[in-house]
């Protein structure tokens, strides 16, 4: 790995950070940017984790903030042009490329309370103090992949994949992706169909996936499925949609894609009561939920999986009870409709407040609170047709620490890694004791990172501008505490700061 000019990582999840160190170490690359010489590659990183870069900043030479179609062409051209220049000079020049963050050129400082703020480095006063997310303004004009590398081993997402559109208009207040991927940008249906057929022909995959944050929101989804299904069927290729809304339209689409064998359907009500669904701006009612699941059972499905969260802002015991009551009502509905073999699997995750969302200021539940709530929920389930599992609270705790962390956590990450932390996202290899020992050695209290924040407090990710304004996020937080809904921004502009015009479409919104 050390023979390459560049080594790039996509930061998809906080619990993968120790694996980055593992790969650098196995590749013969010094872990920290300050220890790399002219003979070493530049280490770059992008993806969702680049929006909160500080916990891994000492390990990364530069971050690409935003969408690669915009950032990478200029960045790679500059790096090619400067190959004969010194490492420090190259990084300084890269810092002036829009969307590029070079952490070595900005110096973090902390006051007596440990509150973070950032100042320009004296050695590079030209480095920007704020890095703005770059994004493709026209998705139709963006590069459209017509080939993919086909791995020689089985992988998780083992299919030909194509994005229908980028962004989300729903405005769920807990969702970082929905806030940081604005505005919505769509591909023309003809381009989608043509590109997918080419992908399948060139790769030989037996499954094709139409991707987005909410695929059923794509205005021309009917037309695309109608055009693709028979032509893919001729080749023995199955078409799939990874995300379904809780409405009859989504179920109808799923029925068309699973004409013979009815597998399982997965939906995410997120909260057990209407009040709490309004708090998070989920935008679905109990009537929507039962109408949707009624359609599913009548169409032949017997297995349903439901995703919920515990620990959401304003949550009460009644909201937890609502998860069980709602799930039991779904089982009763299935039996009423004659689905005697129906089963409902409930998965409950601990809520982790994420940066750049209206809940970025919230306190996260403790490990003890998550465990108590999970056990309480599990103890309420007595119907054999209903199963309930909750996520490991220790992993949710560490995710929350890293998701809103500052640069001091880099020392913790490295010490945990040296103690053997690997694949922390896998429960069978995760060991919180390694991390707690690392925190103690570094003199840091992990609870300081899961606490609530005050408005106006300087945040470790404040130098990353994703486009939505702080005033919008705070306004949405206030609306959450009043259980007030904000309209889908395809219908009505939410004045989030992006300055976009909602796409004119006949899209189905509820």
C-alpha cells in the first residue's frame, strides 16, 4: 500500500476508525500525518465521516468534504501537477481547493472547560478557517457509472447498483444524511434505465439495486421499474429497492418486484407513538402504518421487520410502551387478515445524536439507560409471533462519543487500537474495556462527549459548513420540542439555507 501516491478511505461509520489504523499499519504507512515523509503516500478521506473529521484528523493528510464528483477532479489534477514539490507545500496548495480540509494547517485549542475551538495556523495563514461542502448541482450532468469492479469474493452489497437521485426532502430531524445531502437532485429515467442495463451486461451480476435515501420518492419510479423489469428478467436478473416508505404505493412496488416468492418487508416507524413521530418529523401517521401493513399482508407477505429507536428527545415510558403496543397490533392485524404464519421482528437501536442535525445539541442516553430500556421492552413481549432485539448499548455509547468528538480522541483511538480494538462495529469482536482503558490513559472522560450542548457553544465540527444553517437546525429543534411538523421540502421550502428551488414533480408525498 505504501507504494501508491494516494491512499483513500471512505468514512461510513464511526466504529470503523480502528480498521483505518489497521490498514495503514499493514500497508507500511505511518499512522500519523506528522510522521510521514516524502516517500509516503498522501492519505485522504471522504464520505459522511468527513463532516465530523476531528477524531481521526491526525491520521489523515486531507479530507474531501462533500461529493467526490466535484472535489476529486480539481484535487487530483493539482496533486499530479505538484508531484515534484514537497509534502508540506502540496498540502498547503490543496487546502485552497474548495471542499478540501487539511487538518495539519488548523490548530485546535480548548478552554478550561475543554470546549473546542479552531484557529488558523500561524505557519499557513492562507488556510481557510471554514470548509464548505461541495455538491453536484445537476445530477443528470454528473458522471454516470456504466461499469463496476466485480469482486472475486462474496460481499455485503453483492449487486449492480445505481443512484436514482441524491438528497432527501423528508426532513427527519435525527437523520444526518438527510440534512447533509441537500438539495434533492434527480436523474432522468431514461438515463437510469440505460445505465442499469449496461451495468448488468458488463458485470454479470444477478441482482440490480436502485439506490437513494428513499427510492420510492423518485417521481418516475413506476416508469423505471416498468421499463427495467422485463428486460432484466430476460437475463435472470432480479431488481430490488433498498428503502420503502410506509404506504401502499411502496408495498405495491415491492409486490411487482417479488412476483413469485414473498420474502420479508422492512419498515422504519422509528417511534412507537404519534407524538414522538411528530417530534422527529417522521411524517407518517398510525393510519399510514396499518394501511401499509394491511396491504402487505393482503398481498401475501408473512414476515415484517420494524425498526425503532429508543432514547429520542422527549421520550417517555409511554413512548416505549408504544413500541410494544404498535408491534402487537401489527401481529393482531396479520391474524385478522388470515396470515396465521405471520411474524413480526422488531429491532430497537439506541438513538445517537449526530452533528449537523437539529438534535446535535442533545444529551445521549447512558449505557445503563439504554440497557434498562431495552430490557424493559424485551420483557413486555410474550407473543411467540413477535420477537424483539435491541442493539448493544456499549456500541451505541462509543458511536455517540466518536460522532461528536474532537481531535483529542485521536489519542484514544490509537491507544484502543494498540490494545487490540478491531472491527468495533461487530458485536462479537467489540470490547468496551479496551476503550475505557484508553480514555483513562489519555485523561479524558467519554461522558463529556455524550452530554447536552448549549446553543452558542463552539462545536468540534463547526468549521465544516454542510450548507444548512445553524439557525435552521435550532428552529427545527424548537419545532421538535413542540411536536410540530415541517413539510416535505418538495412541497414547501423549509428555508434551510441551501437556497435551492424545490424540484417540480408529481412525486407522491404524504
